[in-house]
C-alpha cells in the first residue's frame, strides 16, 4: 500500500507555504516525487522534505523550480519570505519595517551595516559569530542578510545615511584584502545620491551611543521608529518620548563625525593603509 502523504499546513509559516505550493504544482502537472526529483536532479528525500517543511530549502532550489514550472519568480518570492522568518524573533519586526522606510539613518559601532556588507566581509562576519556552523548554514544566514539589500537597488530606494565608528574600519574582518574590498564597496555605494557615509574618528571622544548600533527609520506616512541593537539582542522603540531621546543622541553623534566629503577621503586613506 502506498504511504499516505502528510497533510500540509500552508498557514503555519512561509516555509510551509513554499512546500504547499510545490506539492500543488507537482500534482497539477502530473509529477510524482520520484519523477520530479529526477527531473531536477535532486534526491527524492530533498524534494519530499521541502514539501513537508522538515528541512531548510536548498539555496538553489527556488530558481530551479521557477524555471522548471515557469512560475515567474513565485518560488523565489516565497523563499525570500522564509529567509525573513529566519531572523531572530527580536529583530523580525524591524526587518518587516525596514523595506517600508523612506530614510534609514544608522550609527554603526562595531561592524559595517548589513545592508552595506559585501560577499566576503558579510560571510566572514557571520562565521565569527557562528564558529561551529557548517558552510551551508553560513551560506543560508548570508543569503538572509543579502536578500535585505535588494531594497537599495529598487526604484524607490530609501536614503541610507550611515555614521561609522572608526572601530568598524580598524577592526579587520576576513583579512586585509576582504577589508579593502569592503571599504571600496562602501565608497562605490556612496558615489550615488541615496547612500551617504560619515566617519566618527576616535579623536571625537566619548558620546551617548557607545553601547550599540542605533538605527532610525523614517516613513512617508508613519512616525519614526528606532532600533537599538547589541551583539545578540535588540529593541524596537516606538514610544514617542524614547524615540525623541534616542534621535537626540544620534544627532549629537552625527555632528561630531567628519563631513561626508572628508569621510570618503578618510576611507580612501584607511583602505590604502591596510
């Protein structure tokens, strides 16, 4: 007797919805798990586990499915939703709000912002925080972070204005060459009108935002919100008095930083010194 297929629950998570849509299309087009797996050159268990949401979706599978079923990016879109769900619970609300912002202002204390990390620095940074992770796990975490960067290339991209603490540049991640490439990536981004960088040098002294990264999100039709983040936890601030207080601290940091023009020159010199 053939084994009865497990009932799927597409309303449980984006990964479950991905599996539900895969099974639906597979059956509509008359494929068994075995025949579809053979067509896609994957093991039957891989496709079966994706349908039942028992295992993470292989990184290349969404594009393969869209091409095979001619679904015009459906699986790629669903996959990006699953990546969003992979963020820690304390950061998910921020990740939902980020693409809705018209302006993103950030003071980065320890690392380059995730939206500005390149393909060498980003994975190297993730590896430092996950020393026991497999290469596949690192790649998956990086895919989640990199997917957020698409908002910077859309027609309605937000203004992103970042103040980098000098420590971000002086603390090398991924080796000298990776750091040079990361700095050049920031220089390339800030040649355009929608990305601005300032550097807060050590010589500027102390300030009120030394405890972690601060991000301000502004919207066209909603009040500003603030996200304050440490190494492994964060807090979204929406209460107006706290937002005003944190915004003041951010403004006081920004006025102590080098101008955008001087900051770009500083970054050019720092890159050559590595």
